[in-house]
C-alpha cells in the first residue's frame, strides 16, 4: 500500500465533533473539521450582535479539541470573565473576534489562530458569512435561530440559511473535494450537522464527492430536533438537505443503550435512538456496530467515548481505504 495520507473531513459542530476530533487527532490521518457558524446563543450571540461575524462558539470548541496543547488551551479558551464589559464572554470567542477584526476574513482568522494553538489538522468554518438558521416545521410554521429552534418542540420539516444563496467557504469546498472520507456527526442533526451542508457549492461538492461518506448515529434523541427519529430517519434528513443519497456507512453503538438511558432522560421524555438497521441495509447502507463507544458521565449524561470511537473509526477507515487501493 502506498503512503498517501488519508484525508478525513468531519462535518458538525460543538461538542459531538470535538469528542471525535479529540480522539482522531492521535492517528496518522489528515483531519479537516468543517464546523457550523450558525450558532446564536450565549457569548457567541452577544459577539455576533456586537461584531458582525460568523459564530465563534463551535469553532472554538473544535480548535481546543484539536490543539496539541489541549489541556491548557481548553481551560484558557473556555475561561469566562465576570467583569462588567466582557462578562460572560469566553476568552476563545474574544480571541477569534480579535483575529477576525485584524484579518477581516473569518477563515483566515481561524487559520491564524490554529497556528498559534498548534492545531493538528484544519478547522474550517462552513461559510465566511454570518447566516441565520431558519426551520420550517411540519405544520408549516417558521422559526428562526439555532438556539431557539429546538425549544419550539415541534417536528422539523426542513431548515435553510438566511439570507439565501450563502456561499460555502472555499477552504471547506476544497477539503471536501480532496476528502477520502467524510464523517457526519455525532451531534445535533438540525442545528450542528445539517447547517454545514446548506451553503451553495458545499452542497454540490458533497453530491459530487467520491469519498466514502459515514454517519455516526447519536446515542439518544434530542428534544425539539430528533424525537422518535431512527438513525435511518436522520440519514434521510441529511440526504434531503444535500439533495442526493451520499451516505454509505452508519456507525452506531452495539450496547443496549436503552439500559443506559438514565432517569434524567426519562424525565425529559428522551429515549435511546433506534437504529432501524433493516431500513438502512435496504438502502444499500453498511451498518457497523461497536460496543464500548458510549460513556456515562457522573451526572448520567451519555456521550461517545472519544478514544474508543476514534479507534473504531480509524480501523474502519483503514479497512475501507485498503479496499479502494486494491
């Protein structure tokens, strides 16, 4: 086998993508994380209203996860001042805002900050603009705002970016065109993953890509986003927004996650995500089940285990890659 570096593009936002990136950076693959900038909550929302810039929050989390000096950077980056003017802002957001002010281009700002933080791989905003996320519900009503949409607790039909016709960042498009593998998730379906596939040209790049495209199924449903949706439904939703069936592989937990779902989830009416393996296989999608990829935190929250998930994904990637090579 030749020694071509394997290019892996991760698509998502916030916490889920950070979990995967943190584990995967230990392996000899080239990582490009395409991250959503349609966030509008908390410190990010404040910065967006004061400086018209794409949302820094999710980018900040992924930069910290991929930084080679992660422990220190993570503390520094998530440090929030409680002083008058800068109260509630995390330092990472402020640094991104400063770099953006200096560079005038968000992608370049992220790139420069990556150099300072010694980031392994690339962190790429899916667009250089500041889009708003709009959801059309199945009952025809319309809601705006990434942080607001899940609170409505209605079933989402589709989402779009406003203003319409927002271009994808050229760096993101290039990463997708060069990808051997494209991985969606884990993370919020409608507010983390799908916003990245909507900018024009990214959509086209994903449709035309020859990469193996993989979806990592979430462990539990997300209220206001994926209630009663199976993994197959989530794949359908991604395909509907891309405009083509591109996902060939789905990764999920083999453990009986129903057993793991703690009281706190039950109180919120949240269940484990059902895979619907048969339906996925009928669509020609390969399903890979792994045990040990789920962790339960002390307060009963279920998360993907960064180390185990990355190990399984790396092994799968190698296997698929060798199959392509020969």
